[in-house]
C-alpha cells in the first residue's frame, strides 16, 4: 500500500502504532487513499507491460472490475482517476462498472440454478 514506517514517538493522529509485548515498536503512516489508487494503477500497468490506455476494451473492463473489487471507486475522484489512466471517459468507466455488475449477477443466477438442479 505504500505505507511509511516511523519511530512511535513521531506518530501523528492518523498513523497506526504497532505494539509488541506491550511496547510500541513502530508507527506506520498510510498514504492517502487517492495516492494508493495511483500506486495500484501503476502496478496494474507494470503487470500488463504497457500503459493501461493501450489495453483493448476487454482488458480495460477487467481492470475496472478488479479496481471495483478493491474499492477504488469509493475514493474521491476515483472514477475520474481511473478514466484518465485508461484513456476513456467517466461515462465509459461507469459502463464498465455496470457491465461487471451484470456479469456477477448472471454468475450468481447460474450458481443458484446449479444448486437447485443438483
């Protein structure tokens, strides 16, 4: 996630202080969620081996599905950030989110039918 370790005495109110056997040993400063989204997008681009904007439609839909599962769209301006990284409009990102939701719903319906038939 890109956290930063600090001495416990330097911890701020938003930092997480970790203890071991009753003693504070380290503080962790987590990045802002928006920074984490940028890091996730960069990692996804590295995994793909090219900028996300160069992916085909199906691959971009998979990226959006993965990001939605990670809560990326709860981050302020998350849709805009993802749209920029993918080289598409916000409207397209919302369409990809809707498509992913439809696919999950169809998969659940299929699972339910299988259980009822089995």
